C-alpha cells in the first residue's frame, strides 16, 4: 500500500509509491564502459593546462605538482566586482549579483571518480572545502556559502574532470531560512536539536542506517524524496561545517568515500549531486541547527507534480535502499562499518 | 553584470547569470522531425484501446466516440482504498497513502500536441479539469488537488499520447503552505492580494508581458527561476481554480494555447510541464491568494547549487524571453493580443 511520509526536519511530505515500487537493483544504470583516460588534451582542468583557467586561489601541493586546485569559475554565476546593493521598486526586488563562484579541481587525474580515490585524498578535498569556506564566511558581505558537486550529465555537468564548486551569496536563500525556522521552532518547543534527536532515533531503529563510524552516521531518510538519497550527519552537535575538527575531517573522508563507492559499485556509477547543508555564517553557534552532507543520486526526473506541489514521489522504499547499500561490499578502512 | 532577483510572491531568490547568459534563440531545441502518427497500435490511450485502461471516470463525448477521457492512473502514486490515518512514532511521521490519481487523455489523436489543438479543444480540456477538480475538492478527506501536465522525456514522461494528470492528496504540501503564509503576511501588512498587486504593476511595466486578453495576463516572471517560465494569471481576484466561470474558461483555452504555441514554434517543441497553482479546498474564498497557471519549459537541468540552496540560476534574461515570445507569430483568435 502507498504511504505518505513527512520529513521530520523540513516538514516536507513525500509519497512512497509502492504500486510503482522498484526493487533497488532495478535502479542500476547498466552503463556502457568507457575506457578510463587519466589525461585529456582538451580538458582545461588537466595538469599542464593551468594557464587555461583563471588565476589560482588555492593549491594543495604535491611536490612540483598539485593534488587539488581552487580556481574562480570561468563562467561564474556571480561576480566579486558587483556591489551587493538592494534595489526595491514596489514588487521588483533585486540586488547586485555580488558573490564568489569557485571550482575545486579535485585531482590531476581526468577520470578518477571520487568513489575510487583513496580515503585520505577525499579528506584532502574536504580540507580544501573547509579552508575556502572559512575564508568566504569571514567576508561580511557574504551571507551563505553553498558547497556542491555535480557528477554526470543528469546531475547538471558536462565536464568530466572531477570537480566540485562553491558559491557564496550575499543573501540567505528561502529554503535555508525555512529549514532554520522549522529547526528553531522544534528547539523552542522541545529543548533539543531536531537533527540530534533524529540521529539518535535512527541509530536505535537501525533500519535506514548505511554506514557508521565514531563521529559520523550515513543513512537513508525515512521520508526520502528520491531513491538512494543518503545523508551523512556528524554525531556531535555542530551548526556549521566550519566547526569540523581535523580528525573528524579525516574520518568524514572515509565515510563519504565509502558511501560514494557503495553507490558507484551498487548502482553502476550513477550521476549524482552532493551538497553540504550548513548554518549561514551569522548563525555559527546556534543550538537548533546541525550541518550535514546530502548525497543525491539522479536516477529519476522531477515532473509536473513535484513542481506543482513541492511533494516528491519516491519509487524505492528507503529501508530497502538502506539494506541494498549496506550489502554492497566496499574495501573500507578501520573504524567504518 | 549578474543580478540577484527575489520573487515578490514566494520570496525565493534567483541568480540572473549574465556571464553565462544566452540569447533566447540559443535555447531552441533543434529536434529531428518525427513523422506525426495520429494512431499507435501499442498506445493504451488511442481509440479502440479503451479496455486497456482502468474503468473510465468521465468522458467528453464526440458522437459515438470521445474528445477526452478521465481514467484512474494504472500506476497510481496514491490509492483511494487506503485510510488517511496519521501514524506518529517520535520522529517518524507517516500517513496512509490515500488519494486519487487521474489521467486526462486530452485527445484521441496520438500526436496532437496541445500547442496545435483548436483553442476550443484546449478549453474543453480545462473544463474537464474543473469538473474533476470540483468533484475531488468536495471529498472531506482531500486537502489539496494538483493538476499538471508532463510533455516529453525531460519533463518526466515517456508516454507520447497527449495527457495530463491530477493528484489529490490528504495533506497540504509544505510548498503550498509556505506560499500561503507569505501571501497572508502581505495581505495583513498591506491590505491587498500580493498577486493582484504584481499583475497591476507588471501590466504598467509591460516589459515581461507575453499575452493579454480581457480576463487573463501571461507573463515572464521578474525573478524567473528558469528560461521561459511563463505564468498565466486571471485578472479578477480568485483564490481557487474552481471559481473560474464558463466564459473565462473559453478565454483561458485561447490564452494557454497561444502561450504553448509560442513556445512550440519559437523553441521547437521543447519538453515542458504546466501546473495550476490554486488554493486548497479549505481556503476557497480567501482574499490573499490568487490561482494561476505556471508553464515551465525544461531546457536546463537542476544541479547541486539548486538542490543545496533552493536558489536557481537562470541564463536567459526574463525581459528578453518575453520579447522573444511576443515576437513569435501565432494565429490567435480575436481578443488575445
């Protein structure tokens, strides 16, 4: 029988559509294998082509070369040279398109998916995120920093070379503001962080857990809007990604790599996005919000119902997705189970 | 220079990305022409195959045959046979998947896009929507009815035969609730409907208007989240689509067909969704909400930034999209300009 489920944290409803339900293994991509090329003459992100990108912001050195680079996006959505001034003419509300738009080139290897990197390299990339996140958050003109990765055409990128992005905006988005409001309301009503409470309950329930480690928990959401949408939460209460410690970053590298490898192996390298949902800079220390990573495989398309209602229809039962991913064997480091 | 724009009605921000900006004509699909077939042996929606669908709910007669049919979706997301009972176990919030999921087969002709139908036939389809919408809204177990159309693979459908859908849910979605809250706040602050105000101001400004008629206005949004996203508003204040009059429906048929034909001709039959955003049944008479149709061509993909922030990046300037669509010549009936 179909079921409606409400996301406890965002209050959004989803339809778990059992009449249309698919077994997790029906979602496997069955891709044609492409030969892996570690260098492409045409790729601006490959080593030796550094002059084809705008001037480097940050580099993770590797002897004479580099392990990762941060550069401004050549086709930036926002510009650091515009003033973030509001312009209000009755119903027309706008603002100068101030902002920063970085690209993080994750590796010199043109076709090394994050799922196949050493855990320590994934941790290095997360360290680069944090360094740049901290820098951007200090700018008083910046209100929100969104870190994200697009992998594959269905996830919105045509560039093959492994990369992620970071966009800093002078406004807090409506979605982030609303999630904050809901979390604050819960704190005011019950005196606890709604995310901490959910993590505790999910660990007791076990059914939707995918990977655990000392400091992190990866799980399918009870009210997951899409198949295999996987969240990674720090167990310790932290509102901002900027609060992560050095040892926690190393561990997150292992957990994130394990989750991505399970998706890569289990679903045959699906297109996916991930994003870090974190408190805006002005709310760094709040007790009611809790940062996390959201990994979203792009296996289905949003259609008119989703656009018209904001409700999603999920055809894979989250408990079955979790079991499927738990059973995908990945070579994992010590301390991740 | 890039610009941030805030949707006055929903308070959502979008990035108008001029560095990535495309001229409207760069968004044309350039499809391979497929021969139009008006009948397909394999299609369950073609005439003569009526027994392949679940029993008919409603039929628009055409002599011995039919002009349009409403049938239950064979793969319904929700079921009328489940009780809409809440189940609350701490953070796990769910409800029986009660609901109705109709398919509206819009025409017997297998490949007649709505853009190419006679205006009067589009009006007939809208009349079918209203009849079924009124029926569903009367059921006290139903809280919200979402009417939508998916046209093409990128809009979430693989079925070619022209059809639209209607899903009735026992809950009001978070997105609808939030838009209501914002509109109510505006009414309480300023004593007027935020939609009526915006329509007035847009008619004065003219820059984003695409089509006008006696009772309707079609326009690009100032803060349009995606290229060529076009809204059709009734000029008269009405909270619910159910309040539309018979003569207004005839006119909406002409206006909607004109908008769809402009997209079809101008952009070469793009995939698109449309949806009717209307007050939930319990709020039929409110002064602060105003129903409308939203037509959303699916020319771009949502990526990690959109998922992570809820903000969209639009690469076509709305004023240029409006001018482009105004200049697409469509044979229009009297009273639509």
